[in-house]
């Protein structure tokens, strides 16, 4: 899979994308990432990318021209011809705007995105983007939570990390991503490692029994219990 990221702050991605799972995914060839500086597509000698909103409102908005130019440069084809015309969506990779107004990022959405061979992520900034970017360019909008960040960069990192985990072979152990919280629609139950007893607290006997069926049943029970206590809404969604 290849992911293009359009941002005003490309240096923010250096550390996170050079470590841990994302680094492994890139080294093994399961994932490639290209960071594109939106400023390079800015207007005039000052490379302007934003402007005040019409109608009077606080803050600044990202203009449509630099964003569209960046996407067209990445794809090496026009995607916004004016008069409301654009290339058919079916011929383009998903063009995703990271915004609090988008659909919530869930594990099922992550798996959906991971099936594409390519994604383009647009990191919003300031008070957002000109609405015409949404109307004629963006094919999807994603939010990582009901709160506001300074920009879409951190959200893009979350999306990339979540996708990297579900790419085949990246975690390095079979079924790893399938056993994570939310993979089954439930929270993951408690996990233990050595020592078998620590400051008076023991590992549950069932985990030391070697009885795989009992262990699986216990883990399912604990997963349901934890979900019921902490995220009952997930149980309601499952009916």
C-alpha cells in the first residue's frame, strides 16, 4: 500500500514514521509513504495557502487552489476541471480529509481503508478548508474523535499506524491484529506475563492451566465483562 500525505508541517512526521510498526511496515515493503508540503503549491511569491473566510468569521481557511494542485501533482492528472466537473471517483484513490466533521475512525473503517492500494490524506489546518475542496475533490472525511486538534497531522499519523497494523505480516505474529481491542467489536480483556505472582497479585489459574478451550472461554468472558463496564455502547451496537 502507498499513502500520500498533504500537510503544511512535513517535519511532524519524521519521528513517528521512522519508528516501531510503521518503520517495520516500510522496511518490509508492505507500506510506502510520501509526505507532500502544501506550501510548495502556495500562491504567489509568499506561497500563500490560506485566506480569511467570506462573510466574516474567526480564523483562516485553507484555499482550494493549493490543495487541488497538490493532489493533481501527486496523481499527475487533473481532478478538478471547474464548473463542478471532476474525474470519475472510480478512477481515483480515496482522497481523505482529516477533520472533526468526518465519519469516526473505527477498526472496521481501518480494515476498509487497508484494502486500497493507495490513499491520499489531506491534513486540515486553521479553521478548516474551503467547502469546494469537499464538494469537488474529497471522497471521504475521517475524524479520530469528538475533539479538536491544531491540525490533521496527528490524525493522519493515527490513521497510518492503524492501517499498518492490519497489513499482512507487519505485526510479525499470526492473528495479532485480530486479537486487538475493537477487532471483534469488543474491548480486549486483561493480559498477564511473568512473574506468575507480583507483590501478592497472582496470574489467574486458568491462564497457567494449559487448557486452551478454557483459556479461550475465560478471555471471551473477560472481554465481554470489560466491554460491559467501560464501553456498553459497543454491546448495544452488536445487538
